[in-house]
C-alpha cells in the first residue's frame, strides 16, 4: 500500500464544471439521440481522463495523467505531512478565517494520517481569495479501497 498526493488550484468557475469532474457513463447515448447529447458525451469521454480538474469521486485521480501526482509515499504519516505542508502554505489565502486556525489544520493532518493508515483516501477543499479554489487529495493505492479496479498511476 502506498499513497499519491494531488493538488489543484484554480478559478472557482472552472472547478464548478462538474461534467468534466465525473467519468462518462459506461454506455454511450443510444443511436438516434440528440446530436448535442452525443457531442457532449464524446467531449466528456475525451476530456475526463486527461483533465487536471479534481474528480468528484476521489479514487478517479488514479486514472488521471501521472504528471498530476505531486508525491508518492509508502507511509501514511509522510503523506499526511505533505498535506500539512500544503495546508500551511495555502492557509494565509483561505477565504474562511476559521479554516486558517492552526489547531484546526493540525486536526486535519492527524485525521488524515489515521485515515490513510486504515487504507482510506483524504480529500479537502478550500475557498481561496479572488474567488479561487484549492483541492488537496491523498489517494491510497494498490489497491484503492473504493475503486480496486483502477490501476496505480505509478505502474
């Protein structure tokens, strides 16, 4: 078991493009469907695996390009430490003052280490100034508990 870290930050408006954050339906639209529906399905099928947008389901980070992996760790505490470093780095830009609280951030890191140690995933999101959004995720791999069929991006 090991863990991969992912980080995305960008305009809130782009983050809200949910169609690009979910995998396409396993079955394409039936023949005779509206051309707009067929075109949209094709766009999502082509863009979802390569888009840097955070997927709605955390485990789907594993099918994204390997270049999006920000770090890989064998130990849950190492992965949680990376998460803590990113939280400290971005905390001054958090839109919510309560989320900047160091005690709160420490609790998130400790909770992440525990969850990762149990084989779970960790995903946090924060509104930043301007309005921007930060997504921080650590996905457990080999295999992932919620989507064991997904291959490890390191292989």
